[in-house]
C-alpha cells in the first residue's frame, strides 16, 4: 500500500481552478490506465455536471485527442438529472454531458448511464439505476463538486447520510437561482430532480471532489475541519476510505493555516495522489434485478410533479456546438443553494477552440 493509504483525507491545493482541473484530469487518466479496463471488466466512473467539472472535461477531451486515453472500456454513471425536463432540452444534464464530454470521446453509447427524468415511475427508475451500478460491481471513482452550502450532487443540507438514488424536491432558493437558465422565469424551472444518494457516493472505491472559488471556502472548512453533519453532506467523506479533495487557493481561505500547511507538507513529502491511489482489487459484481416494469406497478406510479416545464417538441436535438446563446454560465447542480457562478468559468477560453465535435446523433436513442 502507498503512503496515502494511511491518510484519512488527501487534499491537493493548487493556485487556480485551471491548475486544480489539470490535476484531477491527470488523476482520472492515471487511474483508468492503472485499472487497464477491458470490455468485460470496464472502469466504472461517476460523473457530475456543472461549471466546476467543465474544465476537467475539456482537458480529458484534449488527452483523448492526443491519444493518451481511451474511454471505450469506461462505463459512466451521472449524478443527477431534472425531473420533467426532456433529455434533449438544452438545459438538461443529458445535453450538458453530450455537449461537453460524450460527443468528443470514444465512449460507447450503451456504457452511458443517466437518470431518466421523464420515466413513468420515478421510484422504479432510481432503483434501476442503483441496480445497474451493483451489476457492474460498484463505481471505481466518483467525481463530484461541492456547493457553497457543503452539499454534493442534489443532496442538499439535511439529506440522510445513508440515502440512495432518489427523487428530491428542490428548495425555492435553488429554483430561483436556476431561473437564469430558463429565461429568468421561475415557472419554467423543474420543481424536482433525481440524484444519487450520499451512500451511493460513499460506496465508490474513490471519491474525488473539486472545489474552486472563495464561495466554496466555508463548505470546504466545514467538510474538512468539523465533524460529520448531514447539514454539510461533504463531511460524510470523513468516513470514506479514499477521499481526495482538490482545491484552488481561494477555496482554502476559511481553513486554518495549520491545516493548509499540513496537507501541503504531505504532498511535498512525495505523496502524489496521481501515483499513490488505492490499490486496484477485484470488485465482485452483484446481480440485482430491475424493478417491475411500470405497467405492472401502475398503482405506485409517481407522476411528473405539477408546474414542471412543458415538454419541448420531440424533434428538438441537443445543441452540441461549443458556444452558448446565453452568457457562458453553465449548469451548476453542484451549487444547490445559491447557484453561484463558479470561479473556474472563463479561465479556459483557450481550450474551447481546440475541441472537435464528434457527431453522435444516433447515440441519444440508446441511452438507458
């Protein structure tokens, strides 16, 4: 075992969001390569959406284009999705993932797993999602962001630390903040979302959290220096065997000087997370049957919540062009309470023109 296996937390501090994103992208590449995935034994990767991971995805695309990494034998599970929003709507998380990542790499369509926010039975869809994860033997590495209030995914303050994938009602301040993506009309914002639970994330072999910007500093301090608390769901990772938090300098502003110097000294001593992650060991796969089809559970069907947006025409296709009609503020499901614009956005303009769109129009019909 490497030295980092003895550590409770691994915290990496970089000067800016760009440097933090490069570190995480390189770490993901190194872990996939170390795993040496095959078609029958794929690397299972949990993924977020939002402005924080956007730079990470662009760097991963660059590494793929340079021939450094293939995603052909990688299976992905996304953290969350809106309820009632068509998956080809420009603000859905399906659209986000295809625009920023899936359309630019060689991942196979049947290896992409994103929650269906328009399922007839939402409870069954969540159970099916967990069953699929189990059948792959669990998630090897879960990448996530953290909100200013310390939450991860849509697990807002007060979420159960033993929660699994489920439907969550969005708080009004979340709806109000997200209205900027919906013509500033709160009536167009979905009232509910589907999200992996805290325990779903905790079951992953590794959890990597990106935290950039001064507005994340209080959450980082609560998660690292104080006790486990369901009001700051990031703190649950104190109980995880292999958590890695990568921050920029601004995100450490609320940490004690002693804490910052401790983690910096650990890295200076040669404990490089990119080469000293947890040992790769066999993870047994578990057969978990999918829930009964919705037609057999009609009495338990969960209808789409009231006041969710009206569906857009079925022929609407995902806009995968690398620009936005609105300002360059991306979706931020990892900023639940205030939806503050992440400081990472805008620092990577040079990367945008490097991406070449790999058309994947046929892939949409094969999503789970």
